[in-house]
């Protein structure tokens, strides 16, 4: 499925996104790279995933957040966002809250970033990273292995923190000595429990325009009131949601009417809650 999708989309476009997110400087146009044939670093992967959590806005990784001189004055700050109203030399006098002006590059559409986040929430809830569900906070993530299971990965994030775990050797060895993608499950669970222990369970921010619709997990059709079976909550952009429980997207309904243009395509949903951006 992954290779067929990569072939349909085209490796040049995939390479452009890989470069845009900083995963690779130049991605060769080979379909095998869609399956993890290339090599990158944990820092690059964590930085890329942080942009999903950040609504598709550019995030630059750093080892130094701020530098102050001996008098407590900030002489370097990594966060370049402008804070209007942060300087209050006369103290707090019930003035309006400061406003952060975010001019960072929009690497990915906010709705697309949320759809990817929603899919990776499913990985934690019912996929290969279900052990992280025990943390008890909203978390999205993805496990993975490289060729011959020489390396095992997990990159996961909440609305406020991103974590990357790599299991492997400096000199790659085969799967006989490296466990599968579930490697490091105790590490990621313990770290996230500790990191999020005093944090409220804030859900990921839902951007304006996204519609959350419960659909049948097998058919993808909208689930009607009282219908049973296995259902999942999916995020749809305007104009892409299944119109009812009796038709499949792009297929005519029982009366032969086209379902390509749902009647409620233009509705806008709530802006959502938590998140970094």
C-alpha cells in the first residue's frame, strides 16, 4: 500500500515534503525510500513531528533556549516570536494579556497537520503504540522499523512535548538481535508519564474547518444514530466528508445520485482547545 501510494503521488513531491520538514536534505527518487530505506537522525525526526503538533508551523530545534548575563538580562533567546505587551516596567496593573506574534513559516496546512495528528492518535489508541495509552493523556505517535528491522523507532507527541526513541546499534545488525517496532515501549511509557505527570489532559487543537465525524471503521461510511459495529472518529476537510450512512465517498447512493458534493461541505466547526500554536 505504501509503495503504491508513493508511486501514485510521485517521489519528487514526497522528497519536497521530506526536505521541507528537514527529515532529509535531498531524498532520492526511489520508491524504497517510502518504506524507510534511507537514514536520518532522531533530532530530525523529532523536529519534523513537532510541526504536526504545532499546526504545521516551522519549528527549529535547538540545544540552547536562552542565555542571560550575570545581571539576569537576556542576551540570547531562541524563541524569536514577538511578544507585544510583555515589557511591564511598572508591574501588573490589570492591562490586557500580552500577545505573541507568530511569523514562523507555515510548512503544512493546519487542517492537514491535524488530520495526520488524528491518524497518529489512532496508532496510540488501537495500533502498534497502544502501550502509550496507559499514560492517560492525549498522545499521537508512530512506531517504525528500517530495512531488515535493523533499527526500531518511536516518535510521539502531546500538544506540548515531542519525544523520539531509537533502538539500534552503531553498526547495524539484523532482526536476530534487535526486537521489532515495539522496542523501547517501557522507555517511552515511563518518560511520557513522568514528563506529563503534572500536565492537564489537553486535547489537540482542532483547526477551524475540520469536521469530526464518526464513521464505520471498515467501510468508511458515516455512522447513523444507534448503529453498532466498530466505529472511529475521523477528521475531514470541508467538502470531503461522507454525506450519510448509505453511500461511500465518490459512489452514487441508492437512488443513483452522485455523492461527490456533500450538502454540508461548507460548514465550519469549532476552533478546538489545546496545542502549541
